[in-house]
C-alpha cells in the first residue's frame, strides 16, 4: 500500500495551519491513547486525552467490527422490491426502509442507546479527534444546526451528533477493505447490491428550550458531548464536555440498489421527527415525517419542478409552507435548488451529491470539498456549481477535467495543486463518507506518529482544523 506523502484535515468550512500549542495537545492525546490496549482504529470510542481521564465516563458503547465473510442476499427485502419511483408504492417503501433500519439497534431506542444488533456494523477509524465516537452511545460530531435553519424558534447554533450502522451486506465490504487492519485494500471499495446504511442524528436540545415541543416523544439518549456549540469549536480542542441528553431529530438512510444503476446506483432518503401537538405520542414513530428520496441529482437542473430523479414529500413541503420549518430569512430550500436533503444538513448540497464526493487518493491524503467550492463564488457560471450535482456512477471517482479545474477552488490551505494527473489517482469509496474518513484517518495517524516536533508536523503539511461546520 502506498503511503501518503502529505495530508490535510477535512472540514466543511476551512483549513487552518496547525499551531504550535496544538502540537502539544496532539502529543498529550497520543500519550493517553498509547497507554491503552486496543487495535488502533478499531477501538470502541475516542479515548480521553491527558487531563480528561478524571471527568471521562466509563465506556458503555461497544462497536461491532465482526464483519461477515460472506455476502447476504437482500433481493427479497421489501425495500428492494417496492419501487419508490412509483408514487403509489412510495409510502410502503418508506415503511419498509424504516422497519428494516430500526432493526440495526438491539432494543428499544426510546430508553437510552441500545447496542448494535449482531448483524449490523460500525465503520472503523471513526474514533479519531474531537469529533470521534464518544464513549456512551458511540456518537460522532456532525455539522451543527444553524439559527433558523430547522425551526424558526431555533435562534442559536446547536451541536448535532450521530451514529451510523451498516447491514451485513454493507458490513461485508468493510471486512474486505479492512481484512488487513494496517493496510486498507483500495481495490475492494465497491459495495454489494443490497448494502444498507442508516444514521441516527441527535441534537442538543432539552426541556428548557422553547423549540423542545417539536421533539416531545423523540428518543432521548445521554451522550458525552461538549457543554455547548461554543465549547465544541475552540481552536485548542480543550472544549469542556459533560454527559447531556440528546434528542433524535433526523434519520438518514442509503441503499445500494442496482435498479438505479443508470443514475448513481444508490438511493438516499431522510426522515425528520416533528411533534405537531406538543403531547406525548402513543408511538414516537408516528411523528417521523419522510423528507424525501433521491436516486439521481437531476444534473444541470435548477428548477425543482423539473426534477425526475428525486422528490421531497408532500408532508415535509407542507411543514415548510406553513412556517413550522425554516426561518425564511435564513433558509428556504432543503438542498441545492430544493434537492432532497436533511433539515439539519447544509442547504448548499444534497444527500446524494454530498455522498457522491466520497473518495480517497491512492497516494496522498487529499481532502476534497463535499459542497461547491468555486473560485469566483456567486459570480461563477451556474454550470460550475452544477459540477457537484452530476450523476456519479457507483465506483466512479468525483473528479474534474482540466477545464473544470480552472474554475474550481483548491481547499484553503491545501498544499497540493490539483492537476489532471492528480485527478486520475482518486479512488471512489462508493458513496460512503465513513469509509473515506476511516481510510484518511488511518493514514493521518501514521503520519502523526512519525512527527516528533512542531516543525515535522509542518513539514508533513499537517493542518489543524476547527469544527465550525
């Protein structure tokens, strides 16, 4: 396996040079990690840094890395039989997806976080850094909610944390890639038909918050997260943590389905929890609203009325039109041009386009933005922004031609100039951002171990980033 010769750290916002004082923090983190016994990247959760041990709760979350050695046939599953393109079958498709996806957890998720079911699996190497898996429920930090981006009454940024699980078909692929835990196999990155991933997203809202009524009855988990969004963005990564209640707000899913091979080979969708009555529901699932489904990006289209490869549900559009969702001065679309996207996600992107950027470089750790990054910004031609909304086929990398590269921005701080030859060395991780991040984290860890001084970190082009997503 080729070793990466340079590395950058990813974030949806920007890159920042690693400051000297941050070096000591990373070293103290490494020292606390080295004192523990585990297979690197395959531990249950992010270990505490030096100085955090006394306040760190006892680990309860158990990751499942016991990947299967054979592929399970999912062709008879209702979600592989029902056709979501057909309006009359769409409700049954949503139900089939939800019935199946909730089996990922071994128990009732309304009373705290259950462990994963035996046939559902976690992605390795998601335990690194301040966004890595916390020790109680295995949640990783996601893009924070913005003021007015979900409910009009939500006037401050809030932390969002999530846990994703893959079914046995998806888990098989992780087992193939990570058969040698020290050398991921980049020839085994294409997922099998019937691979299914589900992600449960939680937000830092409690009973004292005025927007809490929307989440009454939503499953509540206690997780070891930052005190607040401000603490989670401090540059020195010493933001204080505590065990806090987190409320489920969104459920995302993705399915590798060969019926959609003419566009992307995948279908992605989202549910949102919304309590309209303010009363405790008899069944929390009754308050899950389907947001939408997408199996293609409708390339080049900017009018949602013309979309044919993805649709928002009538229920979610009604919540927006009646003022339940979004401060119209802050946000009007779910995704770009109203493509299917989660309510807490970045409206400049979409579920499918975001995951379509999932890839790694065969020789270097090069971050590539998942949302449009354009040299001339708002003044650039619309067709340049639409490069992020192509239909990237399963297994194909997300790359640019020479002409396109002249319009696309390198990420700030990226030490390597993007060139057509460089583009040819990207390898798709088949719509899995967790696979991408895991491989990147593995090689970043290798480079971190080699660095002994601040100058060596600089020489390795290490960049320290702030979570302000």
